[in-house]
C-alpha cells in the first residue's frame, strides 16, 4: 500500500541526491586525491593523520568532486568506490521520480532479497576499494 510516508521517502531521496551532487559541483577537488571534505568545515582524517594510511572513506568526497566534472579517471583514482557511489547517487534521481510517478512503495524495494544482495555487494566494493588504495600506496613506495 502506497502512503504519505512512501511519498516522503521518494521526495527525500530525490532531494538528498540533488543536494549531494550540487555540493560536489561546488567543491574544488583536492589534487592529492583526498581532503576535499575539509572545504565543508570538516576536520582532516584522523586515521590518515595517525597511521599515514588512508581510511576506507578517504577520497570519497574528492571522487564525487571529480566525477561531477566528468573526470572519471581521476575520480576512480581518488576512490574507486566513490565513482560507484557517484553513479548510484545520479541513478537515484530518475529512480525517485519513477517511484513517485508509479506510486511504488520504497519498502517493496528494501524488503526484496535483491536489495540485501546489493547492500552486501556495495559493502564488499567499499572494502575492495580500500584495499586498492592501500595497494596503490604500497606500489608507489617501491
């Protein structure tokens, strides 16, 4: 049953996706591949400061800032998962509009087995992206 909450979720997803993309466009990507988030008033990554290694999220904001400018290779190098998340965010816009237009409950999507598999796959990609970043640093040292 489609109700007001479903409409609110779809409108919220649409607004969130548009807002994230607008902020990404406003930000200037950090040339080093990470640290763009500090332009939002956020502190530098503590994990990076302590370990001198990137955390799993290092480069995500920079990746979005590059991807919104169609610099996909730089976005990938900043964070492979960031590029995947960027395309996921872009795809939320027509998806949310479709949910509104067809009056489809978001619960139908989140309660499906496919959604759970997608969440597991995204989590795996997130950590594989981190391993890529760590390997990239190790490769650069030699």
